[in-house]
C-alpha cells in the first residue's frame, strides 16, 4: 500500500466515460444552449475543436494528466455472462 501512495497519478477517468468523446447530439445541444461555440463542419472536425477548448481537458493537461476513455459496453455484466461465469 505504501508503494501505491508514492506513485504519481497521471490518469483521469471521466464519469460515464464521456469527457473527451461527446456524441454528435451532445455537441449539438452544447452549441444550442450556448455552452460552447464551434465552427460549422463535420462531427469529426467539431469533436477535434471541442477537445482543444474543453475546460475539463485543458485542466487535465495543465496538471500533466491524461484521460482514460471507457465508453464501450462489453456487456460483461449481462445476465447470460454472469450465469456462464458462475456455472464454470
């Protein structure tokens, strides 16, 4: 435990895994509400611009941290998988 306490923590995991990868609908809503302003363009172009101006991502970078995305559902918590794992 003491070794862990001495380690520098450089990764941040956003709640719900959405910090650096908002959906197109989420970006549109943020723009519509005035929360952010992005240039017109494709979703990929707007996402790239969002990542440059995101206060959360700027704060992490300013503290020499990286973010960890995890918004893929592997379905490992599904009932069928639990049954298979427990029956082994």
